[in-house]
């Protein structure tokens, strides 16, 4: 019984640590240190400030603000959230270029979205 209790306690600790690492990040945290998040999946939560798509272009774009900063999200979904929608977005952090230590074109490529 004691062995089972120790095993369950360790499993709970590992699971809690894994869940904490998958939690939402602030947009300012991602933008301040993009190298830490580049090519990694992050989750951000906030309000859509603008959204648009161009006919015949295979992706849609929207901006999300969490109160700390704002970030561009690129989506391959046919539907994108409208302005003022509250969403949680998970996706891969990408940048177009890194010049002189400065990131250009930093965005999230949406993998999943949940409307809140």
C-alpha cells in the first residue's frame, strides 16, 4: 500500500508539472523572447482585434490581444474568429526573419482554436 501511495504521488507530481508547462503564455512573454518559443507550440488567450482573409489565398489572418501585447495569428481554417471574439489559440511560433537579434514577422501558425 505504501509503495502504491508513493507511486501515485510521483505520478501526480509529474502530471502537474507537465500541465503547468502546457499552460497559456502571455503574448508579451512570447514577443520578448521569441527564440525561446521559436518552432514550439504555445497557447495564448485573448480578444481578437482584427481579422481578415483574401479570396483565393489559402490562409486567413487575425490579431489577438491579451492585454500585455498583440500578436498575429495565421490560420488555414476556412472560418476565422470575428472582431471582439474571446479565444484560446494553440499553435507554432514562427518568424519570417531574425536580423541583428530582432525578430521580424513573428506570428503563431494556428493548430487549434477554442472560443471562450
